[in-house]
């Protein structure tokens, strides 16, 4: 526990140091302060520093944009209904009624299972095509990846088809919906 506190304290110290460096202004060469050394005059032969020779750097000035940004206007399509203007203290709007949830019967489960099986079958077909493309390119790594995916998908597809068969039997024995 003691070690964790040291790490947190060290992290907090680093954070404070970084924030201080970012937020505090750096001293510049232009500003003269009482602690700054007087300018060096070149009274004779002696060493010349780069600071004495280099010109002052120009600070880029950011000019404001000439025009404020505009909103993108999209023309309405035929059949679009413009929104109603907002009114203060408008009466509450009537919401559409919520349909009751259908009972999860064997027919309902069968429909969902068949739909999932159809989507998974499409994925298997797409992956088989992708495998052929990877094989023709000579991309052995991708072929292995697709083979693994195909194997998993085919196992799941077989499980779904078996489940659909049992649900179809159960759906036949169910009473008709009212």
C-alpha cells in the first residue's frame, strides 16, 4: 500500500510540474526586469554571442476570420415536412401508442432463429469468397484466419438449423395466435 501512495504522489508531482510549465509564462528576451543583466556593449574585440547578432523574431499575429462561420443549409426534398415553430407553454403532444410485446412463442423463436441463420449463411458465403481471393493472392495468413472463421460459422449454422428443426416441430403443435 505504501508503494502505491509513493507512485500516486510521484504522478501528482509530475502533473503539477507539467501544468506549471505549461501555464506559467516563459521569460522572454524583450522584457527587461531588474534581475536581467544589462545589455552587453561591444567595446572592442571580444567574443560575440548569437543572441547579440540574431534579429528579433516576429510573432505571427492571428487575424480574425473576415466572416463568421455559416450554417450548412440543405434544401428540402420533396415530401419533407418543415418543423413546427416552438411555442411557449405548448400543450403536451400525444405519443403514438406502444405496441405490446408479442409473446415469445415457438413461432416467434423460429422466425428469429431462421433470420439469424440466413444472416450467418450470408456471412459464410462472403467468407468463402474472401478465402478464394486470399488463396489466389497467396496470402496464407489470411487464408488461415478465414478458415478459422468459416469453421466457427459453419458449426454455429449447423446448431441454428438443428434448433430451427426442433422449433418447427414445437410451432406446429402450438395453438394458433388470436
